[in-house]
C-alpha cells in the first residue's frame, strides 16, 4: 500500500513505471493474502476472524448507502 501511495503522490510524472509498480504491488498483496488464508494455518484463524468483522462492516455500509435517500 505504501508503494501505491508513493506512486500516486509523486511530485514528478512517473510515466509507465507508476502503473507497473501498482500492478506489482497488487499482485504481491494477492499472493500474500492467498498465503495467509490458505497456506499458513497459524494466520488462517486471525485472517478469517478479522476478515469477517471487516466484511460485516462493509456490508452494513452498503446497506446503509442503499437504504438512505441521496
């Protein structure tokens, strides 16, 4: 996430390097998430515990967004 923020807030134009860094960062995050959820059984419990709470908060936010008139 820090790399993405660094690229997005760069003072000079980053050209093709910016999208490349963002893509590599996203791929790295996906690989690490896969490893934490499915391969590392010690992190599996913590990941699902906090993931359910985060998912519930996201779901409540979407329901509130749909329920309240704009």
